[in-house]
């Protein structure tokens, strides 16, 4: 078996990454990712060079990471951890720096979803110290912004902003290199989105709104899920500033962006938080009643 066989196995992986960008995590995506993982692992029994075997392990790690990420979006965090442990093992066997970094970035995100803040920080620091981050400012930025998010979760706003500033500087220094397809989501638009989350945790709503506005404007249509998440952050910021009518109109845009597809559970949770805060802040307004009718629909 040669590298061309591994390339064919990678083609199906790219389709799953695109489906995740478009729709977010869902059961069919998890199932397809596991099918791809099993198919790639079955190829390991065939004769091949050491290089091809390492490529196959990297592919298995990416398939398992997609399954983990899909479960994060569906808020099935225990199952996500199982898949992520597999992904980290395969990434280590692959000896591929960017694949291993992805595993630690996802580990940090999953720990954040589990509210295990110290673990999220430790995983982010490993990602930032990885070989991929040392070699490429793009990956250094990705690792550093996860450190910033972890600090913000721990209530250390000063460290969060310092790390976020470094992430901005590193991304500005990055050049257009060929990187794995999974990394395509990260850029100035996603960095702005994460900046909105960091400032939201300190309730700096004017800054949240500025970052979220930029993120929505910059996010390419292909990354529909991320654009919808940034739109939800924008609605939260507007609500936090008392802009009830604008906030509800912005939040309704989440459903428009998703084009009628079911919202991933992670997004539904964010919309649910918006709904709760709206009803608490302005329960008797026309905007709140109209929004409640939309939610029931």
C-alpha cells in the first residue's frame, strides 16, 4: 500500500470536515467519522512503509477528533472524551505535530465544556508549547487563544487579555502555508469570535459587540456553524446593553443562518441562555413575547 491509498482515505475526511463547518455536530456525522476511523485502522494490517503507517494513524486521529467534536456540539461530553482519548493516542503514534496539537486544542475545549477550568488551561498550555506552535505562528496563535479562554474561565481577566493580545500578534505574523483542512476554520474571524467570548465572561458587552460584529462580517459562508455562534454572541452582547429589539432580531438571525437545519445542542444552549436572560430582563415587552413565540415554533 502506498501514499496514494492513504490520500484516498483522506478525501472522505475532508467531506466530513466540510459537513461539520456547515451544520455542526450531529449523530450522522459522528457515525460517519467512526466508520472512517475503522476503515483507516483496517488498512494498518496491509504492508506499507513506516511513513504510510504514520499517515494512517494521523487520519485515524482526525476521524476520532471529528467524532469527539461532533459529540461536544451535541453536548455528549462523556462520549466526546472517549473519542478524544483515542484521537490523542493515534496522534502520538502518527508523530505528526499538527495532528497532536489538534488533540490538545480539542481537549482544552472539551474541558471548558465540562467546566473543568484548570484542566482546560493545562491542555491549552500543552498545545501552545507543542512543536507545531513552535514552528508556525498560526498554530502558536491557536494555542495561545485557548490559553486566553482558559484564563478568562478562571476569572483571570488580565492574563486572558495578555494571552489574547499575543494570539493576535502571532496570527498577524503567520503566512499562507499549506495546513491541514481541519485548521481552515481558524483565522481573523474566528479569533474575533473567541475575543467576544473572552470579553463576555467579564461582561464587557460593548467590546463583545465589536468583536462579534467583526467576526460575523468576516466569517466565510462555508463556516456556517461558526457564523451562527458568533451571531448568538452578538445577540447576547446587545441584550447585555439593553438593546432588546436589536438583540432579538440578531438572535433570530441564528435560525436564518442555519437554514432550517437543527441547531447543534451547544448552539441551542447558547440560545437558551439568551432566552432566559431576555425573559428575566424584559418579560413583558413585545419583543420578548414575539421571541418566545418564535422559540415555541
